[in-house]
C-alpha cells in the first residue's frame, strides 16, 4: 500500500472525533410548556449556555498515525455553540500544512445531568465540511472522488453533510448529536463511542484529552 492510500486510511481516526452519524429525533412540548426530549424523557434546558470558565479553545496533543502521519483535534466552545476540527498531517509531528481538515459545527440544544462518566449534551449539527490543505490532499481527494465530490480545490471547504467519506457515514446537517463531555480545570474530554441515537449515548469518556489553549 502506498503513502497516498495510507493518508486516507488515517481519516477514520479523525472522523471518529467529529463526524459520527447523527439522528434527527424530535422534541415535543410538555404539559408545563417546557420542551421535552421524546426519547430520554428529560426536560430540556432552554437556551443552554456553557459557563465563561468552560468556554474557550481546547487542543489535543499531536497524535501519531502509523509510522509517518499524525493528527491533531481542536474544539472551540462558545456560549451555546461547539466546533471541532480534526487536521490530518503527512508528517509525524503535525508540522507543515494539514492535507485535510474535517470540521463539524453545532448549536447546543440541551445540557443535561450526569450520565456515565460525563454530562449529557445534545447538539444540533449546523455544518460538516472537509478542506484539503495541500496539493497532495487535493490530488488524492479528486482521484478517489472523496465523499462523491469530484472538484476538490486547495483550501476550499466542501459541504459533506450526510455523505459517505472513506467508508464512514458523515453527520447530516439538522440532525442531533447525543454525547457527553467533562471539563475539569483546563482539560476537556468528549464521549467515546457512537452517539447517533439517545439510547446509544456513550457512557464512557474518550481517553484523548483536549487542553485549553485560549
């Protein structure tokens, strides 16, 4: 297997951090007028917001992929929005430009109580994009028609909502992502596992730690 093929095999790790398939389960009003999640039967918090201490930009360490590649993920938390980017590099130390960056953004609709090792969070997906950051990345994406897109361009975002990319189903804009999170001091952890439905919300935290950098 050549290096170009290995580049795209590494994408599976990045996608597992940001683009798990999501469900579009609805909500219905409760007798009290508060919106209630129909699957978890837990009253939704209206206009949930992360605290000022929780807001910020969190970054993982550079994670080696195979014998030569690497990746790094960055999560930006606002008052009620979250964006995660996973950047894949053709170097072992996350140096030079990433050959692809996977981004998923969303608006938080519900912050619940404790669930498993973390706190419940339900996020409505607003964008899922891929961006090739090197000429090599553009070449491979076009050769393989990544995500069924045939005209990839350098540093130009492509909407890949609902597509199948590198044999992974990408989240659909408008769907809900059911996850957990934990923030302790300057460290963030996200859920470890599939979060496409309320009853498959992960109970365990992913061991990968994001450290606050801003």
